[in-house]
């Protein structure tokens, strides 16, 4: 099975590390010829996770996503959602046929308010059974340090999802499989909004006591959205019977609640960092320039706001964060609104 990765940010670099540590050859589309040259000469990404040293004999490097598509059976997309259409437009639509596409993106297609699988279906008639996702909780920095992490692989084709997961399973990475393609993507998008809010609260100098209440309420709000969106098994403490000894996933599983927690609390979280700057008084544009990385929660807040006009879930926290980021509501006023809705 030929594997390809498109994207050379911190998360793309971490995924390539996992695969090459497991002795898989990877076709890797990176940002520029400078990155290609640096990797070949110095064996690490010049821009991200400098400590990760690659065996370049396992890397087929290029700057053209069409090359990775052409030479891969499985293509893992790790481009930030804001650049996804631009990236895919560089690929001949005929190259989508017969490939498996794996999304490691925690965002929606900009301007479309679509999950990536829905966009691929509409734009390329891409079959849903050939679409898979990789979701956390898993920070690239801890993968670089080889600290034990968990990833969840989702797909409607459960047998192939298991094969995909086995490519990543290793000493510092445990792979979990489920079939909830829509739920894990929505959870991955929403947790970035709430993590950004946790950062705003920190910037406003709310304490740990408030943060615990805030994140608990975010978890409840997110579960409500997922239920309204049609996601099953969102009840904590309830599991379906499985043939294996493992519990079936529910809302307390790592890919839902776990990812929300780590993204909200971790100092590695770019969304929390971005929100912290907003809470301290940075304008959105200034925070974006200072961060120098994409905070998916910023764009996600607008997408979820638009999508929820149809789903009609009760989202007072996400709505207030949207107003702070997009409607110029002050962070202080926004969190006064949030305070009145917490239980």
C-alpha cells in the first residue's frame, strides 16, 4: 500500500514521523523546494518540529500534490482547511478515482461550510466508503517527543479503517478505530472553538475554578450539537456490547471529550494561544500575525454559526465566541454573556 501525505506543518510532520518510524515509505508534498532541500540535507523540517530526524530514504519529497496523488493508494490530507480547495484544485480530478482519502484536518471547507467528505462528494463524486479521518487527542509536539498518544481512525469501511490504523500503531502511538465519520469531524471542529474560548478566558484572567466550569459546559454544549446533528452514542457511561473486551465509544471517549480537554488546557494548543491573545486585547488580525500558524477555531466559529441555523442546537457559548471574533463584541462583554449561561 503506497502512502502519501499532503501538508508539512507541525501535524503533517508528526504524521510522517509516525509512518516512517514504522518503516513505511511516504510520498510527501511539502510547502516549497527550500523545505525539500533542507530535508534532504539536514533530515528535519526547517519550519516545524526541528527535533524530528527523518530517514530520507523513506521519503519521496515533492511540492506538487498531484505527484503524491499519482503515486499513492492512500492520500492523507493535512493542509489547513482554509487552503484545502486551493490544494485540491491543483490535482486532476481523474486522480481521485481509486484512491483512499484520509482527512487529518480539523476544520471545514471555507466558504462552503462543508465537512471535507461532503465537499469531495459534491465536487468530485468521491465515494464515502473511500473516505477516512484521523483525529486526536494528539499534539504534534508530544509525538515529536515520543510521549504516548492516542489517535482515532474513522471510516464506514471498518476493515480498511483497521488496516489504516495499523500503519500508525507503535510504541508511542495507540490507534483506535470507530465508524463515526461525521461525529468525530464535528467534535474536532467544535473543540477548537471552545479551546479558543478557554484561551480568551485565560487572557481575561479568569481562574482555574471558572475554567473547569466553562469547559464542562462546553462539553455539554458540544454533545448537544452532536446529538442534534444526528450523531448516536453520545451518552456518557453507556456502551454497546462488543465482541472484544473493549468498550464501545461514547461521548467520554478520547476523540470527543479527550480532544476537547487537551486542546483547551495544553500550552501546545494554538487555538488556546490565539484566544489568550484575544483576551489580552489583541485584534484578530494582530493575533493571527503573532501566532504565525492557523488557529482553526477562528474559521470554525463562523462555519458552525452558519450550520447551526439549520441544526438549531442551543449554543450560547459558541455563539458568544463567534460574536467576539466576527461581530466585534468585546471579550469582556462576551464572557459576561457566557457567565449567565453556565450551570
